[in-house]
C-alpha cells in the first residue's frame, strides 16, 4: 500500500512550503503551551488575575508567532 500523495511528496514543489508551515505552527503551539504552563503555576498571575511580567513576555511571543503564521 502506498502513502496518499498529500501525505508524502518527497522533493515535491510543496515540500519546502509544508516544512515552513509545520515549523511555524509548531512555534505557535509551543509558545502558547509555555504561556499556559506558566499561567497555571504562577502565584502572581493567580493572585492578581492579571499577567505578571513573565506571562506578558510569553503572551507577546505567542502573539508574534501567530502574526508570523498569518503573514505566510
């Protein structure tokens, strides 16, 4: 049984694009995960209901990663 053409296209025209999109999506997911993990454990974030400076930095990194995805 062969792989579906859309799942595997070694050396095909779309391969560099697919790799770029995958890398950027992974960056978005990773920055969001870091923000969520921090916010769920941070006493300052919980006590004030606002983002602490670390949470704000992580949130901005997540938003920047999202903007990068939209610019592709």
